[in-house]
């Protein structure tokens, strides 16, 4: 067993060394200026922009969280979540990307999303900027924590090691190459990681399909689990003391439940989150030319469809192949690892499992860099020390990256081991805080500064309130918190804009320029 683990480790080590080499390669170039470090001087081509956006967006959630949901309760929640994200991906690239690329440059060359909000509304006191940066720190720390949970689960399973120690090891690896290489290193590693992720998913899906006996064998194995394969239903595992009951190797399920229109709308609301995701929006801002957005969109949408379809099917095939092995929602998120180590030789399994590392690293590096840019460029330089040198800003960014890494480790070790649930909370926070404001900022000239501030606050606070108070009432209130928070934030922006003085002429002039200008 030790020899097999060693071969697996070597396979994963090859990948890790490659990522560190990329970080070192771009280190000198990326450290030349904050714009280079945080936005790669808007130099991303179509492939880098597309795969960097998708890889950083999907995270370890794609290879562990989503298959885990499909394994535990069947198609219902997993399928509709994936469909909502697919639609959101397409709309975001089709509607937001081009306008944001142009507007961020017209708005005094804004290089972060908080800075864009501030410059879009000529916020001389930097109130929007500071608030957006603090929201980024809060929710990205949660996001980073989810990725570190992925590291912990992966390494502790393969090497039977302490999970907390593995969380810390993964955090240090990501922080190392992100500190070195900045946004260009992040973009290039995300390109590689995006290709590795989809390759790993397709390989495991193919092997799982064959080993489970094809479509007929899978259908026969799942037939005994009520509503497991029902698109409009959800399987209900029989739980005892928090663990699914298994009798003679057969997992026990209740009669299942309906997954009706309200549940479907709530689940598909995941797609709304895209309009407020800094890790995706920053890729739009970094594209070299607006003419490159169309091919980028095609690449991103195709990647998203294949990756999410494969992830859901892996969870379902995993239940058919290993029906009684994983008995909690948290354990179910390791189904990809179990299939990989079960179907492939140790070295190849290590390469395939590196897809999980790729997913987590491509996300956590982006989150850490965005938080660092917000704290260093948006808060330290713009709010506290306007004459700070570029070198000084870079050092503050590195300290900020260390800070968010520590927060992420604390969250990862807090006891919530469900990657899907941790990510869903942070996704809702960003989607409701920034999403409506991004859309109104880009497409409604009448949007005012007071409305922007009120909308951002409303969206963020409503996510917390709905999740922790209102949703507990159940019934019609038991919907994903992103949906009501997004709607309320949009209404607040609309109403407050109409009740306050229209924007000054210079702001309207910039808006019109962004509408017709291409770079």
C-alpha cells in the first residue's frame, strides 16, 4: 500500500512542480507594477481568459462538491444547479463581458472590481471601494476555506494523514506560487488546470461508465433507490445518527420527495451569482481586446457544459459502483477520489487526482490575489496612503495574501466539511452584494451613487439574514438565499436611483463612451 501511495504522490508531485515552475517563470515580469501583478496589463488571450475564468470559478466544488450531491441524493439538486450555472455562464459572457472590459478602462483604468465601482460613480470619498473590499475579504475568506477543505479531504484520504496538517500544507503551496507570480501566473496556471480538470473528469466518467456495466448496468443498480434518477424528484437517504443506514451493503432510502417548481427555481438561482463573481469579472477586465470575447465565450461555454455534465454523471455512476461506501454528505464528496484510485494504476491515479488539486488551486489562488489587490490597492493606497509607492503596495498585497490564507485555514478547520454548502454561502454573498450593482452600473445610466451603496449593503446583509433567520421558517422561505437577496438588492438600486438626484454629466458621458467604445 505504501508503494501505491508513493506512486500516487509522484504523479501529483509532477503537477505541483509544474505549477511552481510557472509561478517562478512569471515572477520577475509580474512584480514590475501593481497593474501587471493584479491584472496582467490586460494581456489575456481568448484561451487564457476563458479557461482561467471557468477554472477559478468552479473550484474543488466541481470535482468534489457537485459529484457528492449527485451521489447522495441523485439527479434532482445536482442537475438543476448545474443547469443554472451553465445558463448563468453563457449570459455573463454574452452580456457583461464586453461592456465591463470597455467600461473598466474608461473608468480611469480600474484594475479591480471595487475600484471600478468607485470610479464608475466618481466616489471621491472611496466609500463604495472600501465597502466592496471588505465584502471581498469576508466572502473570499469563506471561499478559500472551502478550497482548503478540499486539500484536507484529498490528502488525508490518500495518505491517511491528519486533515488539519494537510489543509495547512495545501494553503502554503498555493500561497507560495501566487505570491511569486501574480495574476499572469494565476492565468497561465489556470489555463493548464482547466485542461487538466476537464481531462480528469472525462477519464473518470469513461472508466466509471465501463466498470459499472454501461447504461444498462447503471440503471439496474440504481433502480432500487426511489427517485434517485428522477429529474423532478430527490432521493431521501435513511439516516441514523447522521449516517446513512446500510444493510448487507445496500444503502437505505426513503420513498423520495418531489423536486417541484419552487425548488428548481431556487436551485437554478445559482446562475445569478455569476454577475457578481469578482474571480470571473476580473478575467473580463483582463482580456487583451474586446474582439477576443466572442471566441472566449465559445470556449468557456463548451468547457462549462462538458465539465458539469461529467461531474453530475460521476456522482450518479459512483452510487451505482459504490452504493453503500459513502454514508454522509461530507464523505460523498470523495467519490471522485474513490473512483480514480479504484480504476487507474497508482501513478495515473495521481495525475487524475491532480484534477482536484487543479480545481482547488485555480480557485484559491484567484481568491487570494483578488483579496490582496482589494486590501492593498483599494484600501491601503486609495483610502490611507495615496502616495504609497508601487513597491509598498506590492508588499501590502503580500501581507494581505498571508492574512486571507490564515482566515481560510481557520474556516477550513472550523468543522463544516461540506464543500458544496460552504461554497454556496460565499457564492450567494458575492452574487447578491455585487451582481445587481454590476448590471445596473453597466446598463442603466440613471443609477446613482446612493443607490449603489444601498444595493450593495442590502444584498450582502440579506444573504446573512435569510440564511440564518428567515429560511429556518421553512416552506416557501426555504429557498436559496441568493434569490431573494438578489431581487431585493436590485429593487433597492432601482427605487433609490429614482428617488435621488440623477448622475452628473461627466458620469453620463463616460457611460455613453463605454456603450460604444471597443478596445
